[in-house]
């Protein structure tokens, strides 16, 4: 009676193949989840600093509008390491609102601009637009 106990070479190879394939799959899952979480955190960071950038763009536009009478104004702003390139196009000039007792035509003091912004992050460019009135 032959009582050899153990696994054959084929059984060991099949078991190791299954083990290494599952380890490779788990490593790929961890890598892709890390990449997804990095993208989500950079997008969240961009959305958190975007209102600060919009306020800065408005401020730069107001000061640039006072210095020149051009209809197109552009500039650059950096907020927390993210660079924002912006271009403003004058849509029209409007009058201030009328008050009771106002007589005559008021000058068109307010400028209404369409602003195109491109946020340059470390991995991509994110464009967005908004409109603003300046005085």
C-alpha cells in the first residue's frame, strides 16, 4: 500500500496561479480606487476655492475697467496654487436704477460682462463662465 500524502506539482501550480491572479486583481482595485479618490479630492478642492477666485476676478475686472475703456479685459489670478486665467467681454452698458424724484437720463455707468475662466490645476484644465455687472 502506497501512502504518499501531499499535493502534486500541477495542483500547486494551479493554486499559486489562482492566488497570484487574485492578488493582482486586488492590487488593481486599490490602485483605481486611489486614483478615483485623488480626482474627487482635487475636484472638491477646486469647487471650494472657485468662489474666492470669482471674487478676485471681479475685483481685478473692476480695477482694470477703471484704468481703460476697452471692451475686452483679461487677467490671471492664483488662488492656493491653482492658476485662473480669465477673459471678460463687455456685453453692454446699463444705467443705474431709477429712484423716485430722478429727473432726466442717467449716464450708463454699469458694465455687464461675460467672463470666461480656465482653472489650471496640476492635472487638467477646468473651464467655467459667469456674468457680472461692474461700476
